[in-house]
C-alpha cells in the first residue's frame, strides 16, 4: 500500500512523513497543495497516478473552522470569512470529486471518502460558514455517489464527532498533547468541559507491611496516587489554562467534573486517600463531582458481579453516570456540588442524587474558620 498526501502547510506535511515508520516512507508521496485550487488538485492527482501507476481511493479530510467560529452570528460574518471556510471545506471536496471521478482515472472498484463532522447534519450557533460548508459536503457526496456508482466508484461521507487520543494521565506532557488535540479538533477551537475520570484501585502497598519481611521496608508503589491524584491535578491545571482563554458570555460555560468513587466519602478498610475530596478551586469555572457506587460494566466479569450481588449490593447503571455528566455540564447553576450515582429507586428515580455533603454549614465553627482563612489570603 502507498499513499500520496497533500496539504497547504509544508511543515505539517513533513511532520506526517516523520511520523511514518522509516521502512514505509518510500511509499509516501507529499506535495504542498491549495485544495481550493482546482488546477492544483488536478495536477496533484495526475502526479500521484504517474508516480504510483494507479489511484484506488481518495480521502478528502482537509477542513477548517474559520477565524470567527463560535464568536459571531451570521449577520456579523464578512464575505471573506465565508469564502475562506467554504473554499477549504466545500470547494475542496468539489474539486477532488470533479477531477477524481473523470471516467477512467481511478481503478475500479474504487472508493472516495469525504470527511465531515457531526455539524454536517446539525446546526451550530455562531458557526454559519462552518455548518454551511459541512452540509454542502453531504450534498456533494450524495450526488457524486449517484453519478459514479454505476461506474464502480463508491462515494461516502464519514462524520466523526469523537476523537480518541492516547494519554498517560500521570504525564503532564501527555495530558498537554491531549488538550491540544481537543482544542484543535473542536469546531470552536475552545475547551469548555473537562471530565477527569481516570482511576485505578490496585492492592495498597502503603499499609501492606507483610511484604517487607525482616529486611528493610520496600518502597510502596505510588501508581494509584499518581493516577488518582496527580493526574487530576494536571487536568485541573490544564483546564484552567484553556478555560481562562475562552470567550466569556452568557452562552458560554466552563465546567470541570471530577469522577471519584464512594471511597471518596466512606471510611473503608484500606480505602484510598486518593479519592478524598478536594473541590475548592479559585477559578471562575464550575467544579463539580460525580461518585459512582458499584456500576455494572464490562470491566467486571459475570462471576464478580454475581458475587457482589450475593452480598446484597445493588448495581447502579452506567447510563445514569453518563446522564449525570451531561446534566452537570449543561447546567451552569450546578457548582461545587457532589453527586452519587446509585441504583434507581423511589428516592433516586434517575439513578443519581446530590449528596448534600459539599461544604460546612454556614455559621458553623468549621465554616466560619474556613471562610476567614480563605479571605485572609487577600
């Protein structure tokens, strides 16, 4: 297999080549191309065919959000901004289809994939050029599929709305790259909601002294602390960084959600201190917290679930946890609260409850001391 890649940015092209295993680089052809220029696309495609002898498939993945996405309503969008986005997102697709589907150019059976986004089929406030261009891509794809199908060329659209980025939460640099990828892939090029949900519960090696024997004590494994605490602090640092650079308005919110567990409140034998709460942040964003109990997921085998149920424990539903996160993220008035994901019953019909354990009572000795200490910082 070989590939020919074009981009208007030569540095990004070089980065793509560098990311490929050395043994495969001879099969990669790159060329700087302005995809909005039909002549340049024609030259690129013909050059690719001359170099490799054939073209079996084409993928259109070029796209931009524009300079004003997420900030300006349609009546404030200048024509130049509209043209910029339409050229990159729609005209580029038309150019590639027009030149790539010339009878006899591609091998048959062949395939063309046009990559859009979830906004190819829905609206997005303050993003008229972007949504318009992505909707246009769908129309071009459907039309080209009808025209080229009988000739043995399939034309389809791919509309991703989730991007998976490999991340080691114990590494600040790894999390930084994840946040950068999130910002880059966001239609508005902003980060509005961060959910810190990584966590592990291995055997505790801090209180386990039996392993030491009669020799010097063995250093405990701090992986649980690094994942459950250090990783969350890294996420909070990065979230603050990006939140504070977002446009501020009545229609924008900044939300940081921490997923803990019941061990965050309950006193359990060998209960990890990594789950203890620390929810007082001094940034103008909404720190909120969810704490699942036992949740039925594929992470627990059927035997384990049967054993837990045999002890009289009821399982909460994973869907309740997902619904809770969405509700927290979409409700600006929820701030500084801690929720528990629980089995659905009369007291918790939606499968979650506000634990009402988030702060000291106003006027209490601890509450007054806390506020005095906080105010003394100024």
